[in-house]
């Protein structure tokens, strides 16, 4: 009887300690976390992504008896490898062909994990028109990584122009993550229109992206700064010739 009472007393103390810790964390949440109110206006809202880019996952027509056609003659492993390296836009378009293609894509565990845990990353890539330069394998690899692409900090953000994990500090302070318009890229790195057309390009969505709550209704094209610089070096054969031309 004494042992039982002692055990109940110990359990009661543990429960009270857990309740105290939970109440302590909730009441001091603003001290334990960092609330970036000024940065919210620069982010794509999940509600807008879900409304503007609905996905067809989970909706199958059981009456559809179509096949994969010539693609179905290949081994399953080879088909899955092809689909993983396919860009997100083509992969999404392929889902619309018939029920068989949708079921085949759903066999990819990497694709299923993206849909289950980070579907808005796929929506953002498709909405910003960068889905043509990002493969399913690449997106899944970056979502499973932790570190920023430029430092050892935790990469809490996904820079979609190059599909890279980026930390908050690098995102707001490193000029490499400040995109350019194609016109500015041509001026800064001496590129032609055909060269900038080959760069990873995002088309912005209408929304509020400034601290003064100004609504941006016009969609503009943006290119990656680092990719633009590398293209300029290739185009002019060296950094010196590129800088001399720009000067």
C-alpha cells in the first residue's frame, strides 16, 4: 500500500511538472520565438497558393481504363527514374493525361512526401513558373536537407529560382538572393535577350510585397542574380572581359 501511494505521488508530481512546463512555454512563447512581422509581406500566403493552384491529388476517375501507351513497355524502375528527373511542370501535366499516369506518378515515394508534407512548395513552383527548371528529385532533396546553401545555419526558406534552402540572414542580407529583372541582368552583366531567356525565371504573383501594404497587381519576370553573372562570364569568356564590356 505504501509503494502504491508513493508511485501515485511520484506520477502526480510528474504530471504537475509537465503542466507547469507547458504553461511556462505558452506564457513565454514570445520570448522563446522570433516573430518577424516586417517580413511577412514578402512571403507567399498558403491560402492564396491553395486557391490559385489547386492540385488533383486524390481525385481519380475509376472508369478510366487508358494505359501508358509506349511508355508502359519500359520496366517500372526505369519509368520511375524518368519521372523523378522530369520537371515539375511536365510531371503535373502528365498527371492530367489519364488515370494510369496519375497512379504511376503516385507510386513515387518522393512525390508522395512532397504532396503530404510540403504541397505548397509544389504549388509555389508551378504558380511562379519555375516548375519547368526544377525536377521532382531536386525539390525532394532540398526539402529533406537542413542547412543553408551558403552557410551552416538552418535553412528555413526555399529559394525557388535555384531550388535552394536558405536561412533568414542570407535571404535578407546576401545580394545573391536578390533577383533581377531581365533588363537589369542584361545591363549588369552584358547579356543579350536570348541569353537572359535561358536563365531560371520566375513570374511574380499579384499581392502585397512591401511594408507600406501596397498591392502589386502586375506580374513581372525575375531572374537569378548568380545565374545571370555566370551566364555573363560564359558569354564574354572571362570576368575581366565582362566587367570591361559592362563598364
